[in-house]
C-alpha cells in the first residue's frame, strides 16, 4: 500500500501524520510506504520531511518529493502517484483531517470486494460555513448537468485505488488536472464510504478565489456546454433577424415607408451579429 500525501505548509503536521499513520497500520499484515510530496511550501515542511526521512527510513519506506514551487494539490497528487509503488494507492491529506485508520477500512473493503477497484470517502456533512457549502452544492449541481462524467457531491480526493486504476489515471496526459473528474472519467467501480472530516489543525490553504478557479477548471475540463452558448445564441439571433426581415418587407409593402433605411439596418445588424456568433460557436465546437 502506498500512501500519497500532498503537503503544503504542513511543518507542524508531517510528523504528527507519520506517527498517526504508523499507529494506524500497526500489525496490519501488509507492507506500506509513504510518498510525501512537498508542494513548494513556504515554511519548514521540506526540512521536516528530510529529518523524518533520515530518522525513520530504517523503519518505514518513505519517499520524499520536493517541488521547486507551489504547483497545487493536483500536481502534488500526480507526482506522488508516479512515485508510488504499491498495488494499492491511497490519497490522503497531511493535515490529519482524514484519519489513517479509515485507510485500513478501505483496504479491508477492497479485499472483501474484488469487484470494486476503488474506495472513496465522502463527507456526509460539511462542517464549514453556510456560504461555502452553498457554493459547493451549486457547483456540483451545475457540473453534473453540464457534463457526462458524474461528480459526487462531498466526495473528496481521499480514496484508495487498485494499481490498474492508478495506471489508467497516470496514462492521462492532462496538464491542468481536475482529479474529481479524472477519477470518474477513467471508469472503474467505486465504493463510497461516508466519513466525518476531523477539525482542521490549521486554516485551510484554499482561498475562495482558488476554489473558484478550480471549479472553473473542472467545468471547462469536463464540459463543452459553455462553447455551445455561442452556437445556440447565434442560431437564435439569426433566426430572429430573418423573421424580422420578413416582417419589415411585408410592413413596407402593406403600409409604406416610415423612416427610410432604419428597418433594413437593424435587420442587417442582427443578421450579421447572429452569423458571427454562429461561426464562433462552430469554431468553439472544433476546439472542444
Ligand atoms: N495542499 C497542497 N498544495 C496546495 C494546497 C493544499 O499540496 O496548494 C495539500 C495540503 O497540504 C493538504 C491537502 O492538500 O494535505 C488538503 O489541503 P487543505 O487541508 O488545505 O484543504 P481542505 O482540508 O479544505 O480540503
Ligand atoms: Mg484539510
């Protein structure tokens, strides 16, 4: 079993995490390793990780991956998975909000259910602000409507996957990764278990803005609906212009001229605008 642990400014947590993990796996009967990724922390996480490595490498296999700067949790997970050697790979946060004991349960579930390739933990209730909960709920509603890939509300990255699923994930060439999408996109059967996130040891590293950008990345990566807006709008405007044009011509034939040229110009503007949008939309489809 490989535990992949992204760490960003976790200097006070890495050792606590190590102890908790070792405790949780005491007498588990299988081999495990830790792959700790320092995602360009600004504090002493890197030094703490090195200390831990030299102190404990005799007892537990540890791999430390150091990033040259902060690339984000997604990149840290990817790098960690690349270095993981286990038949099972677990993604778990360093801040002890996700208890390592749950990983043992996950492994047990996979042992008992060969038909599942992944066990993911989801949060039944979120102990965070109302506002944020609202935005997260709306995000899941929106992305599930717009995308063919299924996104489970509350499902975290906290999960244990079999090697074949890990290889499938690693085979994807995505550069801007949105794991929640990738996990579901590669297929495989996932078993969901509820868990309660522990209290935060320190403040979260995700600002609202960072989360928002992440959400947009998810939508763009897993849905082409925004590109279709131009097609739909363009077709609609063009249609309107044609109808209006006919109305203007009829009006003219029946009632005569009011302000000369006015109707023609408006109809033309509408028509050209509509055609432009339509073409933009078509280009969008190809880019998508
Ligand atoms: N993390 C990371 N890079 C970042 C932000 C976070 O590697 O840019 C790590 C962090 O150290 C932690 C995990 O991702 O292990 C989850 O972060 P956090 O606890 O801040 O998020 P939350 O608990 O709100 O999901
Ligand atoms: Mg956390």
